[in-house]
């Protein structure tokens, strides 16, 4: 099963419940909030899509 994780060379900062992410080939950062910010936390370590979905469902109902 495929495991997802953050790109090791992505730059990011967490701020007040959102995350700013600058991908390795990106020119502009992307801000993620809510469940997407939670997903960013989950992929700090490699995780499967099923495990991430289950954890997000538990957190956000």
C-alpha cells in the first residue's frame, strides 16, 4: 500500500492553526487550514491514505 509523507525539501511554517507550505518546485507558498493542516501533521511520518482518512474523520467527525 502506498504511504504518503511530506517532501523532505518542502519549506513550511505552522501559524495559528494553518500551515504555509512552499513546495520544492513552487514559486508561491500555499496556505492550508482546518483538516488540510491536520493532514500536513499526519504526513510528518509516512502514512497510508486509509490511516490518514480514519484519523481525520475521528478528529473532525
